[in-house]
């Protein structure tokens, strides 16, 4: 295990005494456990973005599209 992992990605040192060791792998920056609604919201957002990318790809959109047409 790297020292960065043991230190909570450096957050323990940054947060000092305010860091809360929840014993969880995935936490907020201050060490508190993630709340299920927050994780669900993040997953929903990623799924929506993925769906939009798939739709654009189906319409012929490419990653080079903004630079090749000059649009932003």
C-alpha cells in the first residue's frame, strides 16, 4: 500500500484534526462516509452524459467536431 493510500490521498494531512476516519474506502474529502443519495446522483449524471454522447455519436458527431467546424 502506498503512503498516499494510507494517508487517505493526502486529505488526512490537509484536514489535520478535522479529518474524520470513517473506515470507508470512498469518502468525502474530510473523511466522512459518502451518503447514498449523493452517490446515486453522481451515477445518474454520468449515465445521462453517456447517453448524450451515444446520441451524438449516432448522429455522426466526432470528437474533432468542434475544432473542424470552428463551432464551440
